[in-house]
C-alpha cells in the first residue's frame, strides 16, 4: 500500500467501474431495481447517483485547483430520478466517465492537496479532503447498492438469517 494519498484515492476509484459492470451484466433488472426497504435507494438508483456525481467531482477538483468556490449538490432535487437506459449501458457510461475523471486526478500533485476553496455548505475545504470524500462517497454508494441486492437472499436464508442481522433491513 502506498503512502501517497492521490495514488490511494485513484486505486479506490479504479475499482468501482468493474464492480458495476459485473453487477449490471450479471444480475436481473428486477434485483437491480428492488429497493431494500421503502424510501431507500435500489442498486440502480445508486448507479444513477454515481453518474450524477461523476460530473460533479471533476468540476470541484478543477475549482480547487483554481481557487474557485464550490456549490453544494442536492441529489434529491438535482439528481437523476429515472432513466430508460439499460443498466449495462449506464455502467459502461459510468466506466467511461470514470476513466476521464482519473485523468483529471492526474493533474493533481501532492503540493496541491492543501489548496482550499469555499464550499457553499461546508465552508473551507481542501483538495485533499475532496479526494478522500470522492473515494469514500464512491465506495459508500457501491456498498449501499450491494446492501440492497443482498436483501432477498437474507430473507430467503431461513435459519441462517440471524447471521446477517447487521445487514438485514427487516431487523
């Protein structure tokens, strides 16, 4: 493992497109669109959100490199709610966008990490903090999607179900 935070973030961000391609190419549309509980996001809704934010994070990174302010993003009012596109197509679009995002990250040096900008909700943020947030955000919503996907299997596991109490939304 590297001590270079830029390399660490890039490594984490590089993993998720393949996970999404695997999920969308393998699992049924019914499973991908099934929310784990009322009012929670299905796996495909997590992918829509990652597509939305894949346009936002590079813009924020460039803003930090140039000292421009960052505007907050509200996924409930500004995000993609629905798409007629095939989940596999969405995953490929995400993979393409991520490749471009990783190229933007290549513009960052370790000397850039302390650069600051004003975020409209959070106040002063650094470029290093943004990179870490990007990786954590990416992994969080991928895990959230996998959490949604596991629910029917947990319910169907019979006497083993208590073993999944940390992930069972019905508990």
